[in-house]
């Protein structure tokens, strides 16, 4: 089955700096890659996603890049703010009757004021 | 519009008991998926239902079962609870069962087994 590896597991940045989280996936059939932000006591919140026919997608301070050849994708957050502090998860899924998401192990991002 | 709602928010059970968790999807969404999230890990897929039919099952024992109702709400049942079943159970809804439709999560049910 699909395996998604995520690193780093923890990341601390100064407010205003950029943060980058990286994920690799194992199944070349995977074609959908969402990113979720999870705050304490809450469920994961979809923040951005990318499909395999696109190499990059941007939404304000957040961007995601995808390298299908290398089977890795990354989340970039620019101009970080304290409210960006949370656990971030990458995920992957492949075509089929069930859109099963396989998640990475998460990155605890701390933005220091 | 209301997001995905789950009930109850917290639940405490003892080993061997049975539990039922409930989920209401976003209005208009026909697909519901269930995930288990153990503390410090990413969510793991348990089931997906679309139009009241099971579309996928993860690597979980038969103690776990689910169903979807005509109004697209869903229940997850877990029998013969074990200590290892302690986790956050998440429900996600999407507009379709397949395709690249985003899945939106509720805030989960925190299940503690004593």
C-alpha cells in the first residue's frame, strides 16, 4: 500500500520567516495530495491541495510544489505568524472507488514571536 | 453552512464494551469516511461510504463496522473494546466517493478506554 513519509517532525521559526515541510510518497499511482492543519482539540483543516497534473499551487502565503518523478511534495509557508503554529499533515491518495487518504506522521510547527 | 458534526465529543468506556459514534456530513455531501488518529500520529483510514454503500475498508479488525443512512449521516461501531482503541475518531465528508474531491473533517470523538 501507499506509504507517506513527512519531515521534519518539529520545526521552529521566527515570526516573519518561511517554513518548509517535505513529504515523500511510495505509490506512483497517487494523484491527489492535500495538506491539513490541525490545532489542539480540533480536527484536521484542509489548507491547500494539489493534483498530479499541476506542479505548483499557491494561495496567499501558502504554496505547495509537487515533483512526480521524485515522488515528493512540499508545503511552503511565507511570512509566518504565531497563528500558523499547529501540527501540519500531508496526505496522498490514488484513483479508485474509495478516496482513501494516507497521511504522513505530522510536523509540529512553532512560530516564535 | 455547518461543517461536519460529530457526536459525542468525548466518551469513556471500559474494555469489552461497545461504542457507537455518529457523524453528519456537510450538507450536500454524499460520502463519509472514518479515520482513527492515535495521539502523536496521522489519521488512519477505517472506512468510506458513498450513497450508503461501503466503498473502502482499511486495515482494521471486524470489530469495527459502519453504516450510512439515507440522509448520508453515518455511524461507526466498535465492539469488544480494547485499550488500544483509545484514540480520536474522525469523520470526513466529500461530495463524491471517488475523484479528487476534498475531504473535510469534523473535530472528532475522543474515545478513552479504561
